[in-house]
């Protein structure tokens, strides 16, 4: 579990790595009240051969002070079980 600190209204980027062409995608599983997803983008990782890692960047924004637990899963859309799960604790101050 990783910890991230931010202020209310400040963009909070969470960067997760996956492999292009594998069919796996990161999804936001748990978004508690007071925290929202503002943007999601897919960016290339370091230059490399085809199939090199990609970065999924989730930009979250907190609307209120608090400590939030956010979950992400890596899975293929047609499979029921994720191959990886990640959890972040987002501590938000004024």
C-alpha cells in the first residue's frame, strides 16, 4: 500500500504500469465519497521495443479533507479475476 499527500482541489496523479498488447488494463475499483477521478490517460513508458510497458495515469481530485483508500485492479475486460490489485491511501489537507 502506498501513501500520497495532497491538498483539497489539487490534482493527484497515480501512475500504474502495464504492458501494451497484452489486453490488460488498469481500472479504478474503489472511489470513496469526497474523491473523484478527474482524468485518465495512457502514456508510453521509456522508449523500447514494441510491447514495452505503458503508464496509465489516473488523476484524482479530493473535494474534502480526509484520508481516502483507493483501489485499482489490472485485468482483461473479458476475465472476471484481476491479475494484480493496488491500493493507495490519499491523505488530503486544506
